[in-house]
C-alpha cells in the first residue's frame, strides 16, 4: 500500500475527533483546542472544514456540538483523530471504515508490535484493510497542514505556511523542530509525526510528497526503516524531483555482527543507512540545525558542475577561516585564471591578495564589491562563490547587499554569503535572502553549506550518471553454484570452506588462486607437487575463522621438506591454541607473487533493515584496525562500484605513486559487480569475506574466501530489485533470432543509437516534441529504471559490426499502488510495420498482468494511427483527450478482461 487515500489525510473536508475531552491537559482536550484554533501561524486563518468532536460524556465542547457516537455524525468524516484507549481502537476503525472514512490518525500510545497491546495493533490493521483505510500512527503526535489552517495534532505550537515538508518518527523531536521553526520564521507545507508507522510509513509519504506541488523540499527525521525496498523506490523517485534531506539518529555501531566475519564487524547499521541515503540521491545531515541549513542551501542552489569555491572577503582573517574549513572538509579552492587576475587588478587597489581568497580592504565601498564579484562570477575555474563580509563603520552592509543582489539574481552560478554580526547586518541578510542567496552566521557554516551542495551533487550524479560497459563479459555458471549451495545445506553445512567458496567466486568470473584440499601431510605433498612450488599452506577448520590468529597460515613454502615440516608444526600449534576446533586437514594454494600489489577486502553481510550490502576497503589481517572501507547496496554497475572504491583511503594508493604503478581499478569494480550479482542470484548467501583480494596493474586475484549460508532467505531481501534475468527470452522475428529482455543501465549507448535512428516525425510522435538529441539526464532516466515499479523491454540483436543493437523498446511505469502503468513504445523507423512493436507490446502486457497491475494507460497524437491500431489489437480503447490533437489509450489488465 502506498499513496491511496492520503489525500484524505492532507486535504480533509471534515475531521472527527474521537475521544474529545474537556479535561485539562488531556490528549483529547489539546487535540480539540488545536483543531479549533487551527495552525495559528499559517496566515490562512483557522481550519475551514467541519470539526466533529465525539464522546458520549458531552453534548458540547468549547462551543461545538459533541456527538455521542459515530453513527450520529452528519456523514463519514474524511479524517478521524483517535485518542481513546488501545482496546477500543479496532472497533472504532471497523466502524469508521464501514462508514466510508479513509484516513485516521491514532494518537494513542502503547500499541507497539509485541508489546502489551500488540494484539490490538494487529486487529486495528486487520479492520482497516478491507476499506483501504489509511492509518497514521499509533503513538502519532498528528499532522499540520498550515496552508489549510489544519492542526490535527497535540503539538504545543502551530506552524507557519511554507514549502518544506517535515516527517518525523519522533514526536519529541517534532516538537523541538516546531520550536526552532517558530523562532527562525520557517514554514511548512506538511508537518507529520509518523509515530509507530503501523501503516503509513516513510515510503508512502515520500511518494505522496514527491508529487505535492506545495512542497519544494522534504525533510526526514529517521530512526529506522521497516520496508526497505518500498523506501528505496520512493526515495529514489522523490530525490529526482526535489531535495530530500535526512537526519538519521543512532549513529553508534550496534555491534550485532559476528566477530568471526570481518565484513559483519565493519558494516555497522549506521554505515548501511548512510550508503542507502547516498544511493537514493538524498543528503544526510547530523543535527536539526544542519537540517534547516541544508534546506536554506539546496533550495537556492543553482546548477553546479564542480567542487571549486572562490572566496571574496573584506578581511584576511575571514578568508583564512573559510580556507581552513574548506580544506579540512575535503573541499577545493578555485585557482584564478590570468584573465580574472587582470580584471581584479583593475578593480582593486594595490596590495590585494592576487589569489583566492580575494581580499578587499575593510573600507571597501559597495562599487568595489560589484567590480570584484563580476570577474569572479565569470571565472571558469570556480563553480561557486562565497561572499564573506564583516560590518564596518565606513560602509553600510545593507548598501553593499543591495549593490551585489542584482548581479547574483542574473548569474547561473551558486553564490553563498556570510555576514558576521547580529542586528547590524540583519537588514543586509534580508536583502540577500530575497535575491536567492543563502546566508550564514559564520564562515565555517557557509563552507559547510557549500560542502552540503557538493555532497548532494555527488549523490544526485549517482542517480543520473550513465555507467560504462562492463570490461569483461562472461556468463556466471549459476547452475553449478546452486548445486554447491544445495549440497552444502543438505549436509547441514552453513559455512563453506576456502575451496568451495573460491569455486563459487570463480564461477562468477572472479580470479582465484588455485587451492586444493588435503586431508593429511602426504596428500598436501601430492597437491603441492601437482600445482607447483612455492605454495601457501593453511589450516582447514569450520571452527576457525581467522587462521592467521592461531598460526594457521604459512607462506612461500618452496620444497617438499619445508612443506612437511610446516604441516606438522601448524597442526601442533593449532591443536594447542584451539583444542576445541575440528581440523579437517589443510588447504594448499598456489603462491601468488605480486610484489607491487595491494591487499583489499571485499565482502557481503546482511543488514537487518536493508538486507545484503557490499563492502570494499583495505584488507589484510588488520582490517578492523584500519577501518578503511566503503559500503554500497546491490545491485552495482561500474559507476556505483567506482564510487564505492573512491570513498576509501586505499583508493589513493591504488592510483599509483612514485615507482608504484596504478592498480587495475576496472578489475576491482568488475569483481564488486560480480559479487553483487552473486548475492542477487543466491538467496541463501548471508555473508562473504574475500580477504585478501590482491590487486595490481594486472588485475585481481582472491587469495582467501569464506561464505556463510542461511537457508530460507526471502527472495526479495535486496533493498533494490536487481536485474530480472528470468525475464530474458529469445524469439523469432523476420526469420531471425532476437532477444527480448529488460533494459540495463549499460544499454545507454545502444539506446542513444536507437533514438538517433528515429525519423524526426517519429521523435515527435514518441516525445510529443521535436528533439534533435537526447539529453544525458533523460538517457539515464530511460536506462536506469526501478525494476520494482517500472519495466522497459528492449529487442536486441548482434549487428553487422558484431556489436549489440537495440531495435526497439517498450516501457511502462506503475503508480506506487500498482493500479495503473503509463506506457510508451519506440521502434527503429526503418523496422516499423514489421510486427516488432506487437512482439514488444505483448511482452509488456503479459508482464504487467502477471504483477497484478489493473490497467495500462498512455497518450498518443491523434494522427498516430499505428499506435492506436496496436492498442486496439490488445483489446484496448482509444478516446479523445482533453488536449487537442491527442488521444487517450487504455488497456484493462483485469482477469475478467
């Protein structure tokens, strides 16, 4: 369930308060007072809809008629607020649903799942389900819609009307935010306390707010996530349309992972949330103050392509403070080009800094600011400008602000400002704010705002960037891996040893060092003779996770005598240190000699909220000590894998230094992608450690690996649905074999070729406008789809040049409730009227019918007769649209149709 009936929550024409009361300080009394007073700061007066208190003890409350029972209400309320004890709530929900109410706020506390009244929570949801009655809460403080004057909460303050939506899991923090907003003049489009999220959750509200025209930015206070896949789908969609900023609580590691697994020990819960927020294109902040600073910044930011900052200040100390803050947070000062230096030379008096930051004298008049800002706004090496100003007695700060404001309004560059001081610079701040310039109290805060823009841009680029083709193409031996897993589980084995783990990695195209099992010393000698010296020897035991900790690893053994001695010494040592461990023998491994290599760790662990996650970082025996790693959510592509690697400190070493050549980063990224594919294919894979993964200029090789299985894992455990390989099929068309399959991000080059192969008239028919080229941002949207909500099937074949060729594509995007899906189709112009469109469309219809979608809808130009014939051939209808020259297309997918 998603956005169904949420309009009744946020746009009710009538509100019933069940449990209204005259008892001072009671929940029912405060909620009634707020309803009647409305959102007192909203500027729109009180709530104009009907308010109906319900309580059998009263005939009247605060001058309003009070109804004794729900049946006496004039009609079903659009929204009901419930303040009654837990045991009464399921029955109230049942009665409201039968009446026709479709939204409820349950303010009552104590209905946590598994708690004393957990059964009432279950019965409440059961009663609501047949009526699609949406529940906010329980334990919700309520909601405010200031534009309507609606205060359906027990908050101690109202809220001003604005363009920010705020959603909080904590009622206490929500109250604090209302206080802060009141003091700072911040307004809201929607203000929501989620409470226990028994029904309505973050995913639902993100879906609704993404399409809310009154909301320009979305703020979330988050403690945990329950439905990760729904949340990720909604968050990625919302973040494409407006800034979404997250304050996540609980940053300390929970320490729930088994110490036996490096990856589990490193991948703390908070780090996984951080990876999810980044992957969704949102911005994370770490305090309530940062939350609103980020809104101030992101809602005024212009298109920014890079990360270099120019600084203009009227005092050297300000410039030093800004530079220290910028460099300390990983930012970059822009280098001034010769043309800019010449222009500044003409504008500024002798003795100016001749560098960035650009220093003005403290007595600089307003015109000098204007003359200095102009060349800095044109500086090609600068991506944003920070104006730092301390008030002086010689020049009015307001005069300076009024002089520079017109320049800022007309520029495409991001401009930020810091005006030190209080009341003396308050009017100047107002001038700059009206010009769309974010203002900050200190240079450090201003720089932090700039870095928020940088991080937000990076996260957004992850949503939009088109990945490169995979450097290698090999089909994983999935059947063999599934056989290994099935045999292990049938034998009661949940931990796979080194040999079996490496066999699985090799099946997915990850190079591994040749490794064989040996039951005893003589077998170890035979294996070594076969694979060739030198060899590495390791103890093999399901009970020993870290072999080196017990002396269970010996390297560079280059003769039979040395190997024999090493086996005996290792067995004695391990039995002394771990007498409880079952020893199965040894593994003998081909010694990998790579003197200029680096040790990495690549791993998988299963997070309680987001399911499997991938980790990469510096490896070896000290991985927990160095703690140099990055986390990402599967599935991955080359862009996402490269971003993960870039967030590690070891990535700087991998780039090469002095006589050390650069490592093969593509090979590392490919290994990460294959691990992510393994996770998607094998549902039983719970944990994986590859440590070390050796990497150098020639590629990667896994020296050690270990896998833990967990039977009965949920097939949909990934937070982001991976590529649905099961939907691939070969069909015959025009006496040739072609492949129908879901689109991949890596199909972008072929998709661009498809667009370029369309005649101009076909482009107009498909996109309703003339387009000479397909923007990269739109190309990314067309090829990087959310398989959980959308689907695009391409018809592809190998062209005459031996490269893949996309012949046509059909796509549809379902609404969050999976009721309707909007479709479109395009086929190469030279291939039209040859049946390819019918083949593609049939694939789409069958798919959306199988997932329970009720109807496919679309639009076409009235002169597009081919599209209309195609829709009718599938039993669809074509009707005139309200828009001239356009027709509406409709195909019912219901079973009876």
